[in-house]
C-alpha cells in the first residue's frame, strides 16, 4: 500500500524537551512538507524539502528543525525554543519537476501536547 | 495578510441539496487551485483541483468553478450526502514561481438529515 505515514498519532512531552515527529512516504514523491494546524486556523507551512539534503523554511519555521537524508523520510524536531508547540502536525508529499510542485497528499497527522 | 480567504466559517445544507463553498484570493500570481476535505484528527484528503487556464473542472459530485477576473472560486457538491460533513480547505499556489500552497482557514460543512 502506498501512502504517507506519521507516527505516533498522539504524543505528549514535558515543556523544555525536544521531540521528533516522524514522516515516511513510499509514493516516490520528491517533495515533502510539514504543516501545523491550530483550532480555527488553516494549515501553516513550517518547512519543506524539494530534494534530498535540501530544505527551506516555511512561514513559521522558528523553533523547528528538519532533515532530509532520505527521499522517503522527513522528520520534524520541535525544539524547546518553540513557544506554542501544542498543535496538530501534518506531513505532506508531492511530485516535483521542472520547478513546479504537484498536488500535495497528506499523512494522518500527529497531535502533540506539551504539558 | 490572508492571500486565500474562506469567509464562511460554517455552512449547513439539507441532505440531497447542493452545497456551495466559496473562496477568494488576492494574489494574481496564483495559477493552481485545490480543494481539500478534512475530518477531525485526520489529514486532509485531496478532492479536486483546477488550473488557471480553465474555468470549470468536474469530478463526480464535485465541481470547481474559477472566476479569475473576480479572483474567486467555488466548490459545488451535488447532491450533498451525510459523509460530506467535514471541513473544506481552499488552497492556491503559483506553480513554478513559489511552490508553497497557501491554505484558507476552512469552512465547516454540516449536512442535515
């Protein structure tokens, strides 16, 4: 089955701890994205990567870090510097060619709660 | 500054009738538009898209209309079914210029029995 997986579904952490959210895809997509959703808000872009070993900041990158060592994987680390980390985090992927991304497909999301 | 606006936070429609969800955008560089459907605690699922070279795209019960001069698009669902109750996000991008997809804040659709 092809798709995007995010784990875990629910994650709890103490304030001040870093936490890494997993995102894996087997769709052979080139580009991967991380979004954050807060109640009553749309999806806001945190980081994105169009090719392996390269990534760019989105609109709300402060307090987050990413890596793209493999095409299939794009983990997101929520650091202690992120002021409001409690949110629903969504990973997405798409094909990318000729400087243009295709439709993005989303994983099931991870709900992070910082206590 | 919101580049993609969904001005109706919620909408209630009788089962079997037509649901019309609206979306406005401000960036004239947008050339690709998408609609996503989202259930609580799940990731959005792609519904339908339209390129700026078209003014209509249809897929089963879903039709998206694009009015470039008004910078407006709409999603029509007909007939509406109970499973259509969800949050619908409008999104837009300027392909080849900036690969970011900009999302609206969503409209919650309630299908009434």
